[in-house]
C-alpha cells in the first residue's frame, strides 16, 4: 500500500487525542503486516489516541507515538479459515478413499 499522504508536522509540537479512523475505501488487502508512516514530526509529541480503528474489519491497528507509524496487521476472516479446514478435510478424505481401494 503506497497511495497515501504523509502529514508533515516539521518542528510543530503535537498532542494526539481522540479516535484515529483509517478509511481504506473498498480495497482489500492480502494477509500480512503493513506499516504506514502517517505523521512525520521533529518536534515534541505527546498524548495518545483513545482508539485506532479502520475500514478493514479483519485487521488490527497499532500506532507508535514516537515515530508516527501505524501498523496494520491483516488476518483472514473466520470464514476463510473455515473454508481452508473444509478443503483440507475433503482432500484428506478423497486421498484416503483412493488408498483404501488398493489391495
């Protein structure tokens, strides 16, 4: 993910507060960990966000106050896990059935 803007607060003292919501529109992200350098500041930094959420429902969000970097960890939704288990069980069953018919 590289299409985003950076808020450059060069030398300005900032205090983070309230909720941070990241809207990624209707995009889908692959499973993995992504870092977004959203705030660049060489001044004083304080406070923190009370919550960090976003439009990716299958993700967790973390914010590093010192660096201004948001880390987004995308995991498969539970239905994806269920389909993977079902596919694995089906492959096991079909493989076992073939082997049992040989004598």
